[in-house]
C-alpha cells in the first residue's frame, strides 16, 4: 500500500512496531481502504524476545538478526520472563488504540511467536550466518 511505503521511508520496521500510533495507523490502512473482515495488529512475532534479553534487529530487505544467539544453557538461564504491559507497552497501547477505532465493528487479530518458533529463531540467529 502506498501509505505503508510512505511510512517506511520515515521509520524502520522495528520503529513502526514500537510506535503505537504508527502501528495503529498501519493496522487500520486495510480496514479503511479494503473493507476487510478483520484487522491484524501491526507487530512482529519476535517482539517478545527483546525484553527477554535477546538483541534483535532487522537487516534491510533481509530479516531478523540476533547479535546474541542462544547456544548454551547459561544463556537460557539469563533469559527474562516478561509481562506484556511492563515489557511491551507500545504493543499494548497500539492494541488499545485500534480497538477504540474499530469500535467493535470488526475483530482485531494478533499473532505472537510460540516458544518453539522463538527458540528456533534465536538458536539459528536469523540471517547472521549469511552476513558473517
């Protein structure tokens, strides 16, 4: 969508995810323009990893990179258990904004990575192997 591409000129992918107003705006683009049956919150399934202690970034046109992939038990033991309101407040606020805008007209859907999916990413280190 043209509006999305315009925002991408101003913000990185993670900046868009972490800015509640921008994430809400992107979520609502298809609702407003395409009249879809449900909205999907603009976020990434990997967002919970950062507050757990995993350094996440997205390489341009490539995907996620983890600077501290998990390789040993001591790294697993250092991971934090997170709480959504405390550790992902930007996402929770984006959800509140979108729900307010949708006013119960259509459902709001969200996705998060399951433990196995998140573990697979941090063990494999994203695209880090490719860029070494």
